[in-house]
C-alpha cells in the first residue's frame, strides 16, 4: 500500500503555514484496510516532501486496544527503527472514523479555545459545521478516551480540543485541509494593531551576550500591551509551551531588572518581555522554541482584550513535564 500523494502534499502545505502548526506540532493520518499511516512523533509536517515522515501502524490493533481501555494502545502497533515512533496523538486519529484526519494547533482557533466558556460564543461563526468541543485533556490516550463517547454520539467531523487545537476528518486530504482552513479564517476576528519597533531601544540590552533578538519580529508586539503581556506571563495556555518554552516568560520594566535576570544560569533564562521596548530570547533558544513562541504570541494577540483565559492547572502541567513521549519529541528537536 502506497502513501497517497495528496497526503504528502497537504502535510507539507499545512507544515509551511505557521498559523496552523509550529515546530513539530500537528499531524495528519490516512486509513485504509485496517492500516493507518500517521506522522511520526517529533517530525515536521513541512518535511513531508523531503523525507518520509510517516509511520505505518496496525489500525485494528490500536482500535481494539482503545476499546479495551489499554493504557498504551499504540504499543507494538508499528514496526521500523526506534526513532520513527507514531505521533503522541495516534490514538486520537485512530478513533476518528474518517479516512483522512488532520490535527493542527491553529492560532486563530487557539485564540478562542483558550478562553473561558468559548463553547457558548464560538457557534455563531461555525454555521453548517458539525462540531463539538471537549475540555482539556493530556494529549494521547487520556484525550482519545475523553473523545470516544462525544465523537460517537455527535457524529461530528470537527472537534475543538480546549487549550490544544482542532481535529477534523474527511474522505480526502484536500477536503480535510479546506475544512480546517475555512474554520481558521472564520475564527480570525482581528489582532492587536501593530506598532513600529524602535530597535535603538533594544540595542543596550544586546550588549549582554546572554540574550538575542527573537527570530520573528512579530513577537515584539506583545511588549506594547500590558494586558497581553500579563496573559503571556500568568500561566500556561497550551502543552507545547511547557515542552519548548520550559523556562517561562517574564515581564520586566527596565534595564536594572534585566541585569538581575542575566545572573541566572544559561539553562534557566526565561523569555523576556521588556515594557514598551520588545522581546528578547536566550541566546541558546532553539528554532523549534522560536516557532512555539511565535504561535503563542500570535494566539494571545488575537484574543479580545476583555476575555479571560483558562490556563492549564498544576496537575496538567506536571503530567506533561513527566511524560516520556514528550521527552522523545524534545530530543528529536534538539
Ligand atoms: Zn496537538
């Protein structure tokens, strides 16, 4: 059985759209004759045409394991070398009945699904779409278990995963992409008006060799809004923030506060939002973390300012920190 060209093409297209996926986030799958091809954990969708990013799995085995509440339903469901493991989110793809399933961390969608009670307000933008929303669960088997009954009862093909992303299913790769793109466009209601960055104000901070400018200029924008800066520093809004921005984000008012933070060891340095100046990132910050940071700030800057955020709680955060599957994803992106 061959991997359909359309699967590879859509994977690459989605992977190149940073408003849909950042770093190794998001995944896509294809099912046929009790086999499911799914993106390997830690690989990037944007690499779909450059190399094989898919793992062949035994769908029947996974579904049977999920139905019998196996704590590790994807165990022994694939073959191949040790580095190509199926995505953390394989079980979620398996229980979707559709041939093609696409899951993304779309920033336009995230700007809604991190808000408290978004379910009551989102529907008006989603007429003609069969959707449901479920509360935050740790990605993987906890999430797919939480999804089983609502999915069966609703017959929905679009599911909003609170504080995480969106998953959609259809019978063609192009169609599932259109569904996601359409929702993304409908849920974009605007973002913070952009300010011109005065880089001469940032220069003095750069004499210190511990920090550098962020890869994406866009991320500076948050520094011009106290409210959005608070949203970014008060808590964790999605799991990849824990995995790839592990030293957190701090808001500082001036150079004196900056110097104090520079006394920290290199591997403890947080991202810094400098009031009305811009954003600095630790010199050692990796490309994948730059992408996650951009996704996070794009999400926040799209949230209407009078809305409140539903942050992940401490036990959600601990579950992600201590999770071996996430350690594998981190390792693949070193
Ligand atoms: Zn995800």
